[in-house]
């Protein structure tokens, strides 16, 4: 396990789950996705994919998905991963009624559901995701939980953008992982890609930083989950608003940088080995 120049505050727990994390490429994909051939009836991620699905089948599936999703939050996240949430958005309720873009470090399998729980569970969310996951074994729950695959063609991107225009009109919340790929139980905050912040600027939505930190698995939590995996704590940050009178590019960079700095600070990191953006 190698974290380079990482320096943390006293008491910050650094887990060791046996992964050798890259030190040269912060966006290297470490997880293998088992996918099924699209010729067997699976999805193709072009303009034919239903990015905006208004079908009755999908709506009924969302009801079932909602039940499964919150069962996972209540049981798997709370027991298996010992999820705790520190902080609240209640005082910003009125200002956030038109929606927000939530950004977070991508560090375990149910991290998006933890963020959804923290930003008021009855809100509808949409979550851009790596397309190939939707041809894997968990495709149903990904779709019903609000996952939207990032297209693989130019025509698909156009339909994807149209769908998000409609999601924004419906005042849905978006959950985005600007580190792009998942590195399980990784402490440092990796460089951000600007897509989440461009989206937030486009729809005039504040960006809310969230960050996961880790705790040693103790007590009753030793009865659940993998013994070498830590428990997780989700910290809720303060919303960051854009200055619409300022230069667009400069504002996107400013909010991206401030969100990264806020997450580094909330994680108890004094020296982070990665820059805020690459």
C-alpha cells in the first residue's frame, strides 16, 4: 500500500485491504466488469438507449427499486459497512429545493446510496455511471436506483444530454463521482474531472461536497462484512454556489477546486498527494 506524500491529522484511520493503488494514474480502472454480449438482448449505449425512460414498466420497477435501495441502505450500508452520516443539509432546504449536484469520493460499492440517504432519501436522483456496468449482473438495480449510463457514441451523447435537461427541469438531484473510477477504501482525494461542475454550471445548481472517511471495524460490526474492511463515515459539506456574473470557465475551475479542498479538509488530510485537477 503506497500513498506517496499523504499526511493526515492525528486519529485519521488509514485502512489496508491489500490493494496496491497506482501512483501514476489517478483514473486507472481497478475493477473488472463482467459484461454480457449486447447481441444477447443487452443494452447498446448509443441513441437507442432509453436515457429518459417514461415507460410504465420502468416506473413500476422504480417502486420496487426504491424498496430494494433503502433495504440496502438500512441493512447493508448500516450493518455491513457501518455507515454513519455526519452533517446535514436541513438548514439549506429552501435554497436547495430546485436541486443540486452532489460530488463525492468513489470508495466502495454502495457509496452513491449513502450520499442519496444524506441528501434526503425521498428526493429523486440521477447518477451518471460507467456504461458497461449496465450489461453486468447488477444492471436492474443500477437502473432503478437512478443510474444513467454515459454513452459510447456521439449520437448517444446528444440523447443523454437531452435526458439530463429534462431531469433538471424536474428538479432532480444529481450524484457524480468526479474522480471517475472507484478505488475501494482509498484515503487520498484524487484529481477531479470537470464534467460534474460543468453540469452544475449549466443547470445553475450548487455543488455539495461529500466525503467518506474510514473507521476501524470494532464491536458489533466485527460480526458483519469482511474483517479487513473498515467501517465508513460520510461527511456532508456546505453547498458551493456559482457566481453567474463571472467568467464561466473560471467559475467552473473555482468551484471544482473549492469542492476538492473542502473534501480534503473534511477527510482530515493535511497533505494530499494529488492535485485538485489533472
